[in-house]
């Protein structure tokens, strides 16, 4: 018996092929991994199982059937979406309805499965308990839960609706190692009968969650071994792949200094006594468990969230926490690449317009920003990306567009919140090398908020945020950083 049957599916954006005659079958209860480079079409294929294509994509041919239903037809879509099949996106928090509480989301899914109204309360409590979520979470709104909790809520909703197929798009992106382990265990135990398509660039996760793996390369499905060998999906950085560290005794101007930072978005301060300094050209990694306050710290430094206490200096002068009250030059000197790239970009604005708006701001501040094509190339995006809106990009492409926009303003400090979490290993190395070049050539200071030991190993210092305080992380041997000249291919041997 076949649950999913994709036959010769072809999708294109403008005149560029995205999927070319792709065919895939899945049996009931089967777990399949789908891997490939960022922008290879993984999410496009996953969306097609629910009869959806992003704006700008055109279906040129082929068929899709889920339990015999065509999700691209009106009748089939009603039967498949949210009932037979559920899609869990990379950023579950922003995908949940912001105006409704978590309990409403679960009740709606249960009603789809035919649960009587009188039994909704007990069904909801059981669904939350099954996925290790507290019962009082039902009263929370999506913006009040962590990324890991939002993912579990989306999974609970899918299971409550009785989904026979669950499509997970980068399920472990941006999660700390402990939360990743919990999620993998949950998916292996709580999802018993439903089939799963796991879309990821992390082969370690795919191997542990799936029975077989297929890959996308150049728009075609192929054996996963061929894909891994050709694009190095998540291979670690090799010694010598990183830019060069600061020499002993070298001193550079302090561009960011924060003292006694306390506060957070909720009634209880998640940050209690945080001190941080960042020099020009320096890279500092901040690690910590999900919910420790890493994103809160980044938003405070960016000026979009004010602490209840603490002092801030930028480029040697005391500054207010609110970006709106900072002088224009200091406002432009700090750029923030948020982990929620969907919310960070204007959905009605093309990438090109977003870049030009940031470039104009830099020009008004007396800077000379890079041309838009060079900015896109620096983050491994083609020139054609400038004509697309955020909804027409994959998650990894959207995050890179968000990074390009931040660089367009010519900042002296770049706050990167899980900037490589949605990228495959090869693209991650390209982005990190670009940032390393900017450090060496322009003195760009980096604050890397990450759960990745690979990303943290590229930093000069690593700090751990625990119990509301930053502490130096005990460092193992980190790979040496190569010089910018080596990245440009001018070294010998």
C-alpha cells in the first residue's frame, strides 16, 4: 500500500527549474529523510505534498497523491491539509496563529479529528502531557513560548488531528544539543504510526530519525550518498579553514561594552548581571540552552528591547538602550540578524528593495556600501534573488538575504542570532568565510549566538550564558584561523 506517490513532478521559478521530474513514494508509517543544499528545492517538494507552491513557483507537470487524494485540487486539499498530512515549518512559532492561545490551536486540531466538544479539555491536557509540555501552556500565546515549545505544540496539533503523514522541515534548526536530543527521542517514541518526511541538512539527525534517505541535487532526486559526497552537507570545518586569530598582545578599539545588564521580556528577568565587551575585528560566540536569554541579549544590544538595568557604550561613548534614541551613526553601527528571518523581512518587499533601503541609510550616514549584487554574492545568493520576496525563498535563502541586508548598512558590529542554523555545511562555511573576510579587512566585530560547536570554534572567545550571567567557556583546542589572503587563494603549498 502506498501513502505518498509523487510522479514526475516539475516546478520552476520564472525560467529557472527548481524540481525536475521528481518521483517519490512512501508507505504508511515509513520514515524518509530528504537532504540537500540550502535552496536545492527540499522545501518546495515538501510543500507539494500538501498541494502548496510558494508564490512565484509554477507546476510544470507531474502528479502528487496522498492516500489517493490530489492535494492540488480543492477537494483534495481540504482532505489532506491539516487532516491526513501536517507540515511543521522551520519557524513554528511564527507559523502558529498569533491571535489565538495554544489551547485553541490544539482544540481546533482535535475537532478536525472528530473529538466531541465535551472531551476537548481532557484531550488537550493529554496531548500536552504526551509531548512533555506543562498544562498551563494552553493559556499562552505563541509569542510567549520558546522555539522548542512551539515545535512541540505544532507536533501535538498534528497528532491530535490524526495526521497519517508529518512533514518536518529542519526540525532541529536553532535548537541547543539538549533540546535536539529531547526532540529526537520524542519523534522516535510519540510518533508511532504516522509516516514522516524529515527535511534536513543534518545527516546525523536524518540517520537517527529515518529508515531511508533521498537527496535533491540540481532539482533531481538521487541516492543520498551522491548528494552528501557532492555538497558536504554538514561536514565539520577542517583545521586551517577558519580565519586567523588576533595576535597575542594585539589591541583593538572596544566597539561594544555592556555592564550590569538585567531584564527580559517577561516578569522574571532572564538576564541578571551580564557584562560584555567586544573589540573591533573580534568574534565572540555566546552559547547556552534554549531560553537562557541569548536572543534577549542580542535584541537589547540592537536596541529593540530595553533592559531594566545596565549601561551601554558604543564606540567609546555612552548610549541609550533604545535604538530610536541613539544618534544615526551609532544606530547604523550595530546590525542585528535575527533568527526569525520570516518576521525580520518585509513580506511585501523584494530582497533588492530591502537591500537598497539599507544601502541608502548607509549613504546618509556617510558610508559607501557594497553594490547589491556583491552583497548577494557575499552570502552565496544569485543576482536573481533580488527580484524575489521573502515568501519566494527557502528558509536558508531567506536567512542569507537577512544577513545581506544587515551588511548593506555598513555596520561596525554584527549581531548574528543562529545565522547559519538553516544552512547546509558547505553554505555555512561560505557564509562564515565571508564574515571572516569582513573582520580582517574592515574590522567588523561579530557576536555569534549559536548552539553549534562548529560555529563557536571560529570565534576568538566563547562565552556561556547560564543562570542569567555570561561566563567564559572552557575552551578545547580550536582550529587555527587562516589569513584572508589564503581565502583568496594567494598562498602557496
